[in-house]
C-alpha cells in the first residue's frame, strides 16, 4: 500500500476532524470513503447508460406510435409540422 502525504488547509483539517469524531473512522478511512464517493459520482455522470437508467419516460417513453406503425406515424407527424 502506498503512503501519500497531502496538505490540508485549516478548513479541510476541521472537516476531517469532524468526520473522524462523528463516524469513529480513522482519517485514512474517512479520506478513502470520500474518494470512493467522489469517484462513484464522477463515474455515474460519465456513464451514458446510468443517465438513461435514471430517466423515467413512463410507459412507451417518448414513442408517438408503436414500432409496427412507425412509417405511418412519421408521415402523420411530418404532416402536422409542415402542412401542404
């Protein structure tokens, strides 16, 4: 396991001390948990499937018609957007 030296400003030192006091974790455990949480948030933001999974499109999603009627539905939608 690698040993890292980090510098914390007074505010970060206070926050870390508070987390350690409230949770009973060691400072190393608290920092590891914080890194894991941040990593998960960043991964979720970058993963297209995760974004799709959070969307609630409801029954049928954004579909305007069933797939078996797609051609007719496209014609009807185009007619309403650009009538002749």
